[in-house]
C-alpha cells in the first residue's frame, strides 16, 4: 500500500513514471526522481537500519544528509544515505548493518 499524494488541490494530478527497486529482497514501486528514503516512506517502511549499540530501529531523521541515520546497503555498497540517493530501476537496498561507532571507540582509547 503506497502513501503517496497523486491528486492535490493546488498541484492537480501528479503523474510520473515508476521504477521498481527491492528492499530486503521485497519489490517496491517508486516514482522516478524520488530518493530511496522517500520511496521507503511511501511504502510504509520506517526502519532502515539498527543502532550500533542497542539495536533500536533507525530510519529517516533529518532527510537532508546530515545525520547518517538512514544508511543502508545499496547495490553492494554499505553505509549509503538513502535520503540523498535517487532511485534507479532494479536497485537493491538492504537494511544497514550496525556499523562501528568510531568516536566512542576512539574516546575509550584516548581519554
């Protein structure tokens, strides 16, 4: 079930071409020109990865590329920010694994 707006009182009908990607091996339909994060949200997917320490769910937070909360593995590359990555036909997106928390590790060894 998609949660997109296709008819708006001011913008009228919003029609665009669509592409198919996969998220954790499940097919999703996306609009051309949208980010992976937008496609995931429109398809009611909120958890993109898990927190490095406690495993809590992480998803889209800032949606402008500053926070790194929306990292996922995209087409075999890990740690890609989904909010900055446009969808492409056939793209494979896999939930981001827990990445090491470098700052905390550095602090333990340098304080």
